[in-house]
C-alpha cells in the first residue's frame, strides 16, 4: 500500500516506526491536494489543529483518512464542514508518546466503519482499542487531568516537581511522572487538550490550573534542559 503521513517530524517519525516495511510511506508537512488520490491510506496528524483539512479529503470517495482527533470531535468537524464527506474518517490519539504504544486508541463516526478499523489493524498489524468519539478520547483526558492536578499541588507549594513525579511513579507505576509526561507530550498539547475538554463539558475537573497556563504562555517546559 501507498501511505501518506502528514504532520510534524516528531509524531510522523513515531508513527512511521509502526508501519511495516512492505508499505511505501511518504511524509509531508502539508497537504498537496493533487497527490491525495494516489494514496491508499492518509494519516493527518495535524487535524487537531486544522480540521479545515477536511475540505481536501471530503471528495475522496471511500478513501480511508486517519486523523489526529483528541482536541477535535469527529462529529463536530463533519458538522462544521457544511458539505458532503465522502471519505471514511477514523479518529486516532496522535499526541506525542501515545502513538508508540502497544495499543492504539481509535474512534469512529458510526459502527459502519468498524470493518475499516479491523482491516486497518490487520494490514498494519496494529492492536487497537475503540473509544467514544468525544473530545479528549479516553487516555488523553485522564493523563491531562492528572497533569493539571499535579500543577495545583505544585502551585500550592505542597511538593516540588521532582518529588511529585517520583511519588506518582512509585505510587501508580506510571511510566512517567505528571511533569515528565507534560514535557514529553508538550505543554501546548496538554493545555489545549484541557481547554478543549473544559469548553466541551464545562466540567470543573478540566479547569486549567493558573500555573499550567503560565508555563503554556511562556512556552516553558517543567524541566529545563
């Protein structure tokens, strides 16, 4: 199969490592409308930040388009498009560190797309977990909420960054502490995921900690190199 991967180098590299070598993979940072029909599968890792890309895919009848859909609900993107969508959209958790996991997190618009997900899984040898099409999916909403709560703990002066990370790793067996994870995912992605969650649900659990907002505005990681 010919596969197109659209997105930044970090996430594209993370994704392409998972694609078996028998497939031909092309990476690009932007959409080239004229070349899209030649590809069997298109991955758009930028979709969360620019769902207007749907205009380039909508006419590709029955084409499989897998898009980053953590901050963007598939149903909302299609609703906002105000046009006929002829392609098949599959949502995917494409936040950094979540692509290179044993099980991928996917979402669909309707059960009619289940056979496509299964075909994708078999073609690329990708185990997957199907979650609801909603802002934050499943894992990102939990992890970002934990990071946000850790920021409140830091803001209150209860403990320092390294101590909180160590306690969380020892106490929960997480692969990273919340601040380590925030830096690996990217402060921007964490902040914008929480922002999208709060706008969608108005749930106080996702109300962004002022300290996290400050790090986001300053474009500053928790651990300085």
